[in-house]
């Protein structure tokens, strides 16, 4: 029947990272996470599906190496939904002929509960990403024997890696920059040393006195 068989996979914000949740054609209620009044463009809400996915997407944009992990999680969630749909629709169909209202209510409740959980799971994912990839690092556990900062009050010492950027990005920097910052070879080695000392002035003390300023600036 149409109310049971019609299906819409709906997601919000950036479709690349969004988890698309299924809604049946006969659904009679909008879940709280997608309803009007649950946050808006100028008001953040921890119950809003839009804000959940927008938060994760904006965390990923400057950390593109995290994107595959987020996309994989979304795909896995959608596959789980597809498997659950078979049993849900079978249960609804079993009572539809005798009580269509009850069958539709059942699917509405299931769809809305799933959509609200999707939003909460996405906020939980944001928490995981923040803990793992904060400050430009990749932070993980050192295991059960990890050192601490002086017991429970000090907290555990995590394993910290600095992943940097992909090699292709460094290659692009070199290509786009060219020789712009290359220091040309000077005719006089002593003049070159004097110039380097002048550049370092205030950073470290020179090992020997500088020559005249006029010579440095030649």
C-alpha cells in the first residue's frame, strides 16, 4: 500500500556528510529534530538535525582528511536503516488490512524516533571528532597502561600525532610559490654572512661583530 510502500530518504545540510533517514509516505508527524521551532538560522539547538549536521560539516571543511571517516559513518547508518525497514514494513503490513490507522501510526512513531536519534548520534559524532582532531592533532589512547598527570585529578596522557597536510598540498605550495622566496647567491661570501647576521639581529647574538651598515645594505 502507498502509505507503507512510499519512501523518502531525507537529509539536511551538506548531502556529502548527511545521514539520510527514511520516511514512509503515510507518516503523519514531523519529528522534533526537523520541526519548525527547533532552532533556526539564527538560533542554535542541540535537538536540531540541521545544526547537528552543519556542526559536523563545518568541523570537517578545514580538516578534509577527516571527511572519509564521516562519509563512511553516514553510509553505514543508512545501510542499517535499509535492513531495519524490511522488518518494520512487514510488521506494519501485518496489521494494515485490519487497522490501517494503527499501521500508519506505528511507522510514524518509528520514523520520527529514528530521525531524532540520527540528530543526537551526529552531535555525539561531533564530540568524537573534536576530541580526536582538536588543535590540528590526532589524539588517541595510549592504552590501559598510559601515564597520567598525577592520578585521576590530573587525567590521562593521550597519544598525540601531528598528521599535517597531504603531500599533494605541500607539492602545490612549492609549485605555486616557485622561486619567490629563494635567497639568491651573493658574490661575496662574507657579505652574505653579514646579511644573514643582520636578519637574525634580535633573535640571537652574532658570534662576531657586524661590519659597517653601509656594507650590509649593498
